[in-house]
């Protein structure tokens, strides 16, 4: 399945296409160590999916649905709290299977330091 790894640099306008194992790892090593609130703006659309956010084995978000027959934008939703340190320096967005034919459209991803 899709298993991508990308650097975080003020994410904007990213589309993740689903596969049997749709997930994308975001490298956050360029952020300073500390606690952050992860905030996302995402697009609702007819090919939307259900996704969650993980840090290592820990789920840090609820299951979030981006499916809607009406297109729209959900602005600045708090996803959850993450830690950045020597052991934790990434998060993974995971599309709930079956994700084939589905897309996760992230308009903006922000990490706000506590």
C-alpha cells in the first residue's frame, strides 16, 4: 500500500490518495522539542475518507471523516496533542481501510507550541 514519508514545512494543499494501507508519515524533526497542539484545516468531498493521526503506537486523534456529498472546508480543527523529543519526531496520518478510491485533502496543517 501507500506508505510515504515527507518532511513537514508548513503543509498546505496536500492530497493523500488511499490504498489498502493508506498512510503518510510526516517528519517533524525540524520543529523545536516540546508539546504541540496539532491543528488541521481539511476539505470535505465525495471521495472523502476516515482518517486518524498517530504518534508511534499512540492514537492522538479521534476518527475524523472527510466524506460529504457537499464540498466544504473544515477550518482549524484541533486534532490532538503531540510531543517532539529525541524519540518522537513524526506523526502518521492513517486512512481507515478500505481506502481505495478515497482521498484525504489537507488544506493546512499547523503545530502550535504550548
